[in-house]
C-alpha cells in the first residue's frame, strides 16, 4: 500500500473546512493548495488528487474530477486526508461495474472491519458495528431481517395516503408566503414526520431529532476550521443526546409495547437473545438518520433541477405519470450519500489494481451514477430516462432497506409540490452541505409563484 505522507508538525488553516490542519511551512501549504486547485480546474496529474480536499467539494461532489478518474485512473489512490494526519489513505472506486463488484463481495470487502465511512476517527467503531449497515453476515442478515417485512414495496404502498397527508399539511403552511427555503420549510419537516411516524417519535420532537442527525452526520459542516478533536467532540455530544432520548423511548416501549419500529427494536431477539441497549439505540439512529437525510437530499436537488430545466418540468406537469421515472433520474443524478466504505479482508485485485489487506476502499456513487459506459449523455437531466442506478447501493447484502419508502416519499413530494407551485423559481444562491458523505443542499431559497 502506498505510504502515508503525513508531516509530524501541523498548524490550523483558517479557511478550509476539509483541510483542517496542515503541515508547517508556507511553501508546502501553498504548493499543496495550488496543486489541488489546478487539478480541480482540470489540469495537473490525476494521480496527485487528494479527493477529500475542500477545493473539490465547494459546490457539491467533484463531478469533473470523478469523470477524469473514471477515464484515467478508475481505481485511484488518495495518499492522505489534509488536516487529519492519522487518517490512512484510501482507494477510490469510481465506475459502476467496479462498485458493483465491491458491493456484492462482502467476504473480500468488509463493512465491519473498519466501518462504512472514509474517515473513521470521528465515529466510534464499536457504535458503527452496532448498526446493521456496519455489520457483515451472518449478524447483518439477522438484524436486517427484523425490519424487512415492514419495508416491502407492498407494505410501504399502504402508507401512501398517510404520507400524502403529511406532505399536504407541510405545504399548507406556505399559504400566504411568496418565498421559502425548500430545505427547511418543506423537505425537512415532511421527511422528519414520515420517519417519525414509523419510529413512534412525537411530532413535537421532529425538529430536535433532525438537529441531532445534522450534528452527528454533518459535524464538519460548520464553515469554520477545527481539529479532529473538535469534530469528535461534536459527534460525541450528538450521540450522547441520542442515547438519552432513545433510552427513554426504549424504556417506555418495554413497559407499553406498540406497533412502531422502536418497539420492534426494544423487543427484538436474535438467536434467542435480546439486542443490547447500545445496539437498539444505534439501530434507531440508523433508521432515523437514513430516513431524514436521504429523501430530503434528493427531493431538493430534484426540484432545483426541474426549475433549472423548465422543459423537463413541463413534461411532468403535462404528464404526471412520468413522475416515477423522474424519481429514478433524480436518484441517479443526486444520490443522497456520496460514498460508503469497505475494508479489504485480504490481498486482492480490483480492475487490475492490487489492493492490500486492510486497505480502505471507497465507493463514490455520484461518480458511478454518471458512468459513461452505463448512461448516454450522463450529465443530462432527463425525466424520461427511467434509469437503473446505484443511489441505494449496487446490490448485495447492504442494498438500502428503505428504498421503497424513499421512492414513495419522492413521488408524493414531487406530485404535490409541482401541482401546487408549477411556476416555482430559484430566489437566491443554493448552498451545499460541506461534506464528502452527505450529498445535499443546506439551503434552497425559492419564489413560490402563483398557487394552483
């Protein structure tokens, strides 16, 4: 494996959220920054790209960088993460076929060994392993099976009227307004209430849980620099509050069982043994986090794309039966999570590249979903495309449990928003979350236009 290139002495840089701390020496710092700026602009050597550098992520995922990597270096080695000297380098997998290979071979590429995100120093590994997304079979299969019956397309379809009522209620709150933030005023309250209803969360607690998810998953999205200790403190504070709130709900469900998913967790048994408390809490955390962030992210990016491409929006307004196809195209172009990680369990080879035991392997979904070998004109937003994609993973054991729910929520959100506000316009500059994990907008200011 290529050696790490960390410098023993470090200092903070004030203006780079991903380059949190950097080697002493202005020449070293400026050379590194200018090199990444050149690469971001399409020059330089692709082998020198530091994929996590903030310069690549200022406006969402680095799509042009990924395009170069697919063409020139599809299995790409990033030697370090600027500012996190203790973080090991990693392999980036950028093509759909290779990501499918990694996703379906859990014996070679483990979720359990090192966790499922590229930077594993912030989120405690023992808690990552308590979520089924951070487990390998057979335990993964047993825990996931506890929920699968409730997330089948047929069972989810039975909730359509309830979900539509939630969305309509949220949109009703916009009456009399000329503008809103589509993220904060529509997406967040709608998706929080949907997953909250599945989990048994009281509606008055939706905003608090959404804030905790933001703290835990988007800890580096402060717009300010900080050390690894600062990030770890934020995550630990969020998790402590999650445990406090969730333990109270678990105690209540054990005393008074209900039919919500929190009660399922509280009373679940695997091979005759109940889950430990931290496994229950982290199972709860996973379901709420995924339910909160995934649909919110894709819905907002889809609405932005429809506003920017009025012909595509007109297609949906004239023929709403195209909306399910538009959902799939939006999932392809705007997957909610930019990456997940595996760890090699043995020496292996991927697309001709040698991978060593213990190496991190990062699957980049914004890249694989625009793979030129899979899609004609992949950067074009086309609501009639109805594509297959990897927004929910690329098959295998970890295919997204909530895919049917996400699809239904997106369908209802697009149907109701377009029917009510067909002339919505962008009313300011959208802002992305500064994260190489969460592929989502932080704000999307819009002018609503005349209501139908």
